[in-house]
């Protein structure tokens, strides 16, 4: 079975469960009707559900059976990710009108309600990390990890740098730091969440978090490449929007960005191979995530 087939099979196993959980449970936690509609609009607009599926893939690698509480924990990061997309699209940020081939939240509900919808999803994500039957120690570790990944030392820092240096060309090291925060931090967290639940082996965890960082970097490079090469219909959002931003094609050129992507993927696969060889961990599903990148 090819990596793409392995990934498709795993996604088919859990994607419907994730979407149903998000749809069925959101209304239980939101009392204001318009706010709920705004939150649901973006949360259920589609998407790969990459981050919760990554968490579930880590649990699967450690033979941890998914249940209601673990699905709730895995879905928490999707709430937070959706909040970041709503806020990123706002007039004060990127002022985008299209997301996932639909009008952005503020185009439907207005900037004020869209802001509140993002706020609601952000705070609800932490509620879901603690409103479950996991041990208090694991709940606290999950909250701390997501706070760091999403906050002023993670995703928010990356977004701030993206704005601050929009008209200032960064070098490669600076660009990697920016995107490690902006994009990579939540992907790192998605893997870390599974490890917090399932593994206390520090050396093995280090290998899997190194894989997560490589995957996050590859994800950003690939997104930058698609902004140059894909159509609006293919991406579901505006393209060629990064002309004045710090992106890998703008810094390295398109062909060198593709080579950097290949190099990053190779390093990530190596981390998983070591985890398999030294710890007998079945990494086939985690490795299949690299099939996202069509190069």
C-alpha cells in the first residue's frame, strides 16, 4: 500500500468522526445564537483537519484506542486553528474575502462578530482540554503546551513578525524562525499532544517532535510554493498574495524552494526511520503525512 493510500485510509477512519464531533458538540458550549452561527460557519467550512488527525496518528502509533475524551482533546486544536484563520482574514490583518472557497467570516457576520467567534473558539479549545477524564497532570501539560504553541512565544509571535517584517527582507534563518512560530508551532503541538497522552520516553518523543518540526516547515514551504503555482479554485483562497511578504519563493526562488522542501521531507522521514529502528514504533501512518506534498 502506498503512503497516499495509507493516509487516505487513516483519514477515512477518523475524518467523519472529527467533523461529527465538532458539529454535535459546539452547540453544547455556546449559548448566544448569532455567535454560535458565526463559530459554526468557519469551523464546519471544511478543511483537512490535519492537526487533530496528526494527534490521533500519534495515539495510533502507540496503540492507544481513541474514545470520546481523546477525540475531544484532539479536536481542541482545530478550534484554535480555526480561530487563527478567522482573525488572519480580518480587515485589520490580511483583509481576505475568501477562505475554503467561501466568503470569509467577517464578510458574512461583520468584523465584530467574526472577532468574537475567533475569541470563542480560542477559549473553548482550552475548555475542551480540561473538560474530560484525563488525569489532571495530563490536562495541565496539554494546556501549557497549547498555550505556548498558540501564544506570544508561538503562533501569535509568528503572526506579529509576519506583519512587522512585511516590507523587510529576512534571511533564511529569520524566515524559518518566523514560520516555525506562525505555522509550525500548532503542528508541533498536535504531535506533542499525542505524546503527552501516550509516551513518557524522552528520546523517542524528541525524534517524533523533530519529525513534527520538519513536517511543519515542509507544510509552510509547500503553501508558499502553491501560492505561486496553484489557482484560486485549487486553494480555496486568494493566490499570489505573498508578493511583498517573506516567503520561501521570494527569498530562494521557486526551484530552490522545491529543493528545500525535498530536503526537509527527507530529514523528517529519517527521524521516523530512527524511531522505528531503535524503538520498534510503527511509523507508517506518520510517514504517510508527507504524501500531502505533491513534488
